[in-house]
């Protein structure tokens, strides 16, 4: 309970200092709350499942697909998994690098958590934010091709990993909007939020592949 109150207090500070990013930080911290071990999930009003829950759901669908006899659908699964794994890798590497530059954690807290220079160095000066955006856009384009080619009933505009680029309509880059002058404590949950969106995308595609496999199996049974 104390940990939840502490996180809420930090969130309030971050919102006051990063007013343009209220929704992004609020959504990201909502994920932090549901993945915190000592938070009572039954008392939470969150609309999200925990990272553990969606990972288990993703893995279960993965197992169902890999056990099928449909090599075409298994190949689609492998392509989607590869695309999403690349995104998870860049997010994980960015998180690890940011933590290292902050000097790690002290009693569960990120050292120099309100310092902005480490985020600016990594995500702006060294172009990690730009690379991340390009990786997500490339992944989205590739997934759209796979979904279309495979005739999966998925609305491509609702892909969870699709980036919201509303700020670029006003001449501001996504990477600058999301990372520039942001404290490390705000960026870590945002990276977690992006990772969550990748897993949700896997679940969406894998679920539709699993349904196709079941339809094929029913068709094969009817032939006999």
C-alpha cells in the first residue's frame, strides 16, 4: 500500500512538471500499478490486465499455433513473432541503458530519477527515440502486409502498437514530444507501456491465427 501511495505521489510530481504528457504518463503508470506485486488488483479500477496475465495469454496462443499442422499459419506466426521480438529488444535495451546511466536503483528507486540529461542523451542526442519510432512504424507496415495477405479480420487502425503521431501534425517530432526533457522516472513506465502494446498486438494476431486453425480443423473433421 505504501508503495502504491509513493508511486501516486511521484506521478503527481511528474504530471506537474510534464504537463504536455499527462495522458502518456498516466497510462504508463497505470501499467506500473497493475504490475506491482504488492498492489491489490481487485481494488484497482484499471482497464488493463497485468503484464503477467497478457504474457500467459500470449504464450498459450503461441503453443496452440505451434502444435497445429498448418505450416502456412505457423509461418505467419513466426514472422509476427520475429517482428514483435525486435521491438521488445529495442525497448528492453533502451530500458537497461537508461538505468545504467542513472547509476541503477537504490532501495527500489531509480537513482537521480528526476534528472533529464540521461534521457536527452540517449533518446535525443543519440537518436534512440528516432530509431524506436522508425522500428515501430516499420513493424506496423510489415504487420499490415501480413494481415492483408492472410485475410485476418483485424482492423489495422486498431493495432495496439500503432503509434499516436498527433503531435507531428503540429510540426513536433514524436521522439522529442515523448522523451525530450523528461525525467528518467517518467520514461521507464512509458517504455513499459510500449512493450505492453507489442504483446497486445501479438495476442490480437495470434488469437486470429488460432481461430483460423480451429476452423481448418473443423473443416477437416467434416470431410471424414
